[in-house]
C-alpha cells in the first residue's frame, strides 16, 4: 500500500499568499516585493555623504533582487537563488567597500495601519534610508559613516517591524528606498542584498511576523519523479508538484508507438491523490500509480490536470520484462544546494544515462539535496535533471541532508516498510528482475542503535527472509550511511562504535545473505572485499571475465558482503581517511579499492579537494548468476567525457 492512506495524518500548514504590490489584502498590504527591481552602483566609487538625497540613480544599472556576487543562493529559511549578479570594482583583492541601491515604490493612504514589517537579507552591513532619512542600521558602527567604513558583522536574514511613528518620511504616492551595503573587508568573497516591505494593521505579537512564502507556479506540474511500482513488471509510480490551483492528480499513460508520438486519447487514465507537503506550503504534491500494464512494455506518460489541460512534459518508461537480467545506475551525493550544483549533478546523471542507455532505473544513495527543508533545492534539482527524470525511475535512500519535515517521502512515491520513521525518511524494499532491493533509513536513531532502530532491524530480517523464500537470487541493500567506507566518516564512533552500523547492522547483513551493499555519505569511491558477520574480510577467489569489452575481476561465491561506495555525483568530494589507520592499522586491508580521491591531486596543501571538479557513477548489470559493474569518473580538467576508473563483479555458482 502506498502513501495515500497516510495522507490524512499529515499536519497542514496555513500560508498567507499576498496580493499584488500596492493592493490591499485584509490585514496586510505588500508595499515592496522581495524580487523588486533596484538601481545599483557597484563601481567602487565614493558617492559622498548625503548621497541618498542627491544621487542621479536613474542612470545606474538595474536588476531584480536578490542582487550580489559570490553566492548562488542566500542562506536562511527563505533562501532563494541570486537574481542579479553585480560587480565589485574589478579588483578581487580590493573590492568596493560600499555598494549603493535605490528603488521606488508607491504607497496608498496608510491611515489605520500600525506600521511596516521589513524583510532584509544582507551580507555584510546595511544602512537603509526612506526618502533620504535613515530608518535602519545593522552590523555597522554608530555615528557617521563613509564609503570606506567597514561593516562590523553580517546582517544575514532578518524580519523587523517599524511603527508608523518611526516612518514619518513615508508619504502617499511615490517613495524612494535607498540602501548602502558595506563589506567587512575589501577581500570579502561575497555580497548579498534583498528586501521586502509589508504594511500591517496590527503590531506583531511576541512571536514576531512570519514572512509569507512566495506563491509557487500554479500552472505547470514540476518536480516529477518516477519510482518503481508495486509490481515492476506491470506498474510504475509517480510524484509531482503544483500550486493550489493545479489540484487534480491526473496521470495519463499510453503505449509507445512506432512513430514515437504519444497518443493519450487512446491511452489509460489513472487518478491519484493530493496533499499539502509540510515543508512546502502553497504547493500540492500529487501521487499516482499506473497499474495493469504489459510486462516489458514501453509507455509514454504525462501528469497534471485533465480538466484544465495542464500537463507536464511527456516522458517514457520501460517495465521489467521478467527475464531476470537488467542494468541500473548507481549514483550518490547529488546534494544540490545551489542552482549551479543542481545543474552539475543533473549533468552527471545525464552523462550516466547516455553512457548506459540500457539502464532501467537509478539507484541513489542519498543526499539528493543539501537542505531538505528548503523546497527551492528540490525544485532546482528536479528542474535541472528533468530530461533524465522523465525517462528513468529513481529509487533513493534518505540521506542525512534529506531528513527534514517528511520532505523525502513527499518527493518519492514509495511503499514504507513497517515501522518507518516518516519524519526523517523511510525504509522500504522492491523487486526487480532476479533481485530484491532493501533500502535503509540511517536517519532512524534509537536507544539501541546509532543511525538505526530495533523496528527497522525487525523489518529488515523479515523482509530479507521473505525475499529468500520467494527465490530472490540477489539481495542488494541501499543505504546512505554505510558500515565500510574509506572517507572521513569511516572512523566515526556512531559508525564503528559499540552501537554503530559496523557493529550492530553489518553482522546482520552478512547473516541474512546480503550480496552487495551500496553506500553513500563519504563522497569517495571504495570497494570492499567480502566481509563476514565477524567483521573479517575474506580474500576473494577471482575469476577473470569480460563485460562490455572490459576486463572484469569477478569474485566467485564470496564469503560475506561486498560494500561499494559509488563516490559523488555532485560538487562535494572527500579525501581518503588515513587517520583511521592510527586505531585500526589493518582497516584498508578489507578493501580492494581504498585509494586517494582523484580530486586530491588538485587540492592546495592542507585544503579540502576542490568542489565540482570530479564526479563518479557506476553501471551495474545483473543476471541470475552474475553481477558486473563498471565505475566511471568525470574529471572536468580533462573534459566532460566519462572514463573507466574500475571494474568489479560477483559470480554465483
């Protein structure tokens, strides 16, 4: 049973959607939207004292907020992407100490209003003027300031209220708002500025004023993700997002035609269900499942609202044909925290899909985004990866960065396993071909386990036993935090300690007959020897073989579990954790691949490996008796083409 039965259990947040600027909406009146257009002077030019009363700002450059440089996205709960990149005077080591901003807004008669709430997000210091009169100062010294005055701190994100008696300069008709943003140093790496204004009829209470979230796009379905259905041979599941007005959860599926054109008029319709996601007020999340399809069939699909004829882009999928053989892609750590990081990760996924066109789905080891509570990040990732997501299902494990306000389960249409911790993610399983996949939730803390729980262990044991009884020939586990990696988390006490995954979960995986564990969290490729319930690694018997014309060393009937970490498909990478050898000198002897990350060769002395330079993905082919894997790497300093980093395999006889 999928998530529909649980929808009524979710707490729904109420969100105020503002009217257009300058139009009255009950107790609030938006005077200036956060995305307003500003004139700005970024020429490292001293405009002198009193600039706010005499500046000829109409000749300046203009751009929509947020404005700045150095960051693609702001911090804070209401974080958004940079809209206008501005300059800093042309010298990286001697940037403009002050940047100036001016915008105009219209105000009606505000009699009856208590005052104005302001939203600011500024990096670093800020002085704000209304019609030339100072009304706000933060992270700046007292007294007179000039162009060269340094900020003493960073404003960051703040919401404050000024009563009308503090806004005597405010007048009916056109008003000018002027701002100067000061740096803490001429070497500062970034600048950020955005601001909004809402008039309030009543003073905010002790809790302050909760700034409304921006209304989402109400018409175009977005964030569409496919997941493998209850029966991989006859069903496929879908999740997508719209605004409140796009409330109908309609899914249309049509068999593929020789022309490649989808004929939805002759296809099938599958109604779904809708609910408001807890981390994304103002949106609706829709879920539906297409069932009763033909094994091995190829289909077109689209999701949206049939009554309004508002649809997503058309995608396609091919179902499991039941012969036991298939290929999937393994990726990890897309961790898209900015639009640029989302584009990078999406590019890796697209390159993987192009390199392995026969792939049936993507197995994602978690950390899909950087901060699950910020819906913008899910949107950046899904929009950037749309081309791949429209043709390949994604089966993901919840990463630690995905664990917030049920955001993970909201974005994937999955069947939760018994006892799942829905707040932080979900554990679940699915079949495909000759294999059974068990997906763990290592955000599931408890008193008995670190990163795990007794109820999840009970589910895991039952689920593995049932799969074995059904005749599954391969047991594959997907987990974010893994027992055996070579990165910085390998010696974490919550991994290696008495209640950690290595001591408490890994032995159970070996006892249950798990063949392969695909991990994440450590952002570096590694491959273990077979590791048994005692924690000892066995030297595998190796048979030379071939896959896709490549030499592959196959482990024959391995006595234990093979652990692989596919590395990172995103910007962030980690180096090899040599410090673990101080406490466990033989730890790397458990591995067939425990080498330094390729990106370390480009790192400055003592610095972390450079972000965004090297990514990895893995092509894994499964037949009833053989598992073959090719590990690919992309080194941006050498170009964008993937090359083979490693191969490995497992043979059962």
